[in-house]
C-alpha cells in the first residue's frame, strides 16, 4: 500500500509518526511508553508493568469497569490490545475509518484517566499469574529469559517474575503509572487517512492530560559470555535449544537486511544450508535463525527442537556451515536467490494498515529511527558477500554468546553440543 510518513512533535512533548495511507478503510494507532519491566522501581516489583498493562482497559473516569468500556469500544467492531516488554508498554487500537475520532478519544480516556481499584488489581494479578504459569510449559518462553540473564541482561526469569506478583500493591501501580505515563515519555504511530485530519489528530493528542515527565533512557548492561545452561525438565521428550551471538551495537537497516539474507541462506527454506540439509537427513523437524535488536545491542539467534539421538549430527552440521560462512564460502547464486526472496517478502509486507504501522514501530519506538519502507528494495539490491561475511565474523568474534537447552538429558551432552558452537 502506498503511504507517506511524517514525524510530528506535540506541544506537550510527545512525538510520533503520522502515516498517511490514501483511501484506507481503517485507522490503526500505537501508543508506547518506556514503562516496561526494566523501569520497575525495585526488582521485587519487576512484574508491575505487566499488571499495569492488564489494568489499562479497566475502570476509568468515564466507565466504571472493563465490561462497560469494552462494550462501548467494540460496538462497531473496533479492536484494542496492549503488550509489555522489558522496555515498553504499548497500547494498540484498530477501527473502521468512519469512527476514528471516537476510538482515539476512547483511547485517551483509557490511557489518561485510569481508576485503579483493589478489585480489578486482585483479578488481574490472578490473570497474570495464570498467564505466566502457562508459559512455564512453553519451553521457548522458559529458555530465552535465561539466555538473556546468561549474557548479562538484568531481567528476571519466569519463576522470578511470578514471585514478584505478591509484592505489588495498589500504591505501587499508581506510582509506576504516574512516573512512566507522561507526555515526554510518549511515542505514537497513527496510520490511515491521516493527511486530511492532521490538525484534528494533533489537537486531540495535545489535549491528553498527562504530566510532562521525561523520556527514560534505556538501561545499559555489561554483556558477557556464559557457559552452557541446561534447564532440566523431566517431562521433556527432546531438546529445545537456543543460542545467541551478540554484538554490542544496534545494526543499521542495511546491515539488518544483509543478515536477513544470510539467515535465509542458512535456515530460510527447505533448500537452505543448515535447516534444509537437516530436514533432508531427518535430523530436525524445525529450526531457524534470525536477527533481534535490543536498544543497545543486536543478537544473532538460533533456535529449534531436536531429538537427543540427532543432536550431535545436527550441531556438527551447524558448525560446518557456520565455519564455511566465516571463511567466505557463500555462492553468489545463493545471495541472488536470497535477495529475490527478500524482494518478494517486501512486496507482501505492506498489504494492510497494521502491517505498515508495525514495520515502523520497532525501530521508531526503540531507537527513534525512521526506516522508510520504500527504501528497502534499493537496500536489498546492495547486499553483497563482503558485507555478509564481515557481519558474521563480527558476531562470532564479539566474545558475547550463550547456549541454553531445555531437556531431560545429561549435562555432558549439552556441553558437547556447546563445543560445536566454537567457530
């Protein structure tokens, strides 16, 4: 979908992107605060951001409870959601174009006039506890927080998050909200037919009654490597694994596209050098790799599930193909194919208003960077082997890496697999 992007700064200090999509039939909004778990006042309140998020569409100045607010919000089919991460609390809405102003005002009511109460707090603490307890049975969700801890990130694992729920009181909820939900700490993305409504949208946003506050800085951790970790689960019938190679900087969009091409060559399809070969040999049903960003670093992540008897040959294959990559053994035909695939995904990546908003959200909310969607084809065409190999070597030589496995195997097997990851 064709679109144009403009960054605006409001009188109240909030900043955001207005994405005009001519003739769009919906409008989507993202409102983000740096208010996630890393901004809890003390470690024993680590889960407070998640609870605040759960309370976000509850009682407020205009509606006495979540049921009444929900009934009004959704009566014409509109949708809302919220999510929490280490750094962010983000509120999302999508609605039909004809009711954009009604929904934007309801969003204002929820974000700026919450009436936190004991009854809803008790309910939502129970819901959060149930949610997190369920994640304990999802081995991937169990694995990645432990890996973050292993490389030095100051984050709690699932058990630690659950243990903090009992410490959260109503006064803590109100304190966290007041400190984090401020105009200067607010970023937003609104996508749809915004050009003809720009003045009205800005006027509405500038009327939001939030304290001025400040835009929080991102915490900086001292990153390091870690010995292999086994999370022992007696009921695990195979090994769920994840390993990361980390570079202590955020990659540029050009570099991220180059790494995307490499991940496609290694694990993208049934013809890829690691995953495709592993499937051909019957070693693994599913595995993959990808690039992830924190605010201050970039991580080259690999994950998958493998049976114990297939683990050694799979990791031997991973080692072989990674060494080939670091030695520059990449065919130009593979790079050409990866670029062609990326261009196809680009064409498919902006079919909806929500997809366009999501594309801009990641880099804008975390790094205040606007990566123009229309620039992607030219960036993809410039991907070359020299850049790919240089980046792979940077990750491998950074000295920051970790390997975590969930399973019922002996630790000796995990240590043996880790030895295969020394490229």
